[in-house]
């Protein structure tokens, strides 16, 4: 008996469409139209988030405050140095 190798048998669902089968879709008229007031089923989709989004904080981080303070101090030092050079 000649038994096919299971590794060479094509997967029947490998090329299966995610669109609904027109023969099994309710309210589908010949030619592909739908009856007035009917909505055909939507195709399968993979959109959306895969994991929940983390909650955002509503406060400014302490490192941001320190960074702004450091920039302000550096600007003041440069302004004092420029005024000292010009006078």
C-alpha cells in the first residue's frame, strides 16, 4: 500500500480566506448585494492592541524638574559671564 508522506501533504487551511463564505452568508442576494437594512458580516482582522496600555502618570517626574533647574542655572551662569565680559 502506498501511504503519502505526512510532511508532503498540503495544509488545507494554509490558504484559507478570512472573508466570509458567500454561500453561507445570510441576506446575501445573487450577485453579491445585500438586502436593504441588512449588513453583511465583516472579514476577520488582526488589528487592535496585543497587550493593555500602561497607565500614564499625571505628574511631572522629579528628574524633569531637576533637568529644568540645571538648564536655568547654566543659562544664568552664561548670562552673568557675558555681562562680566562686556563690562
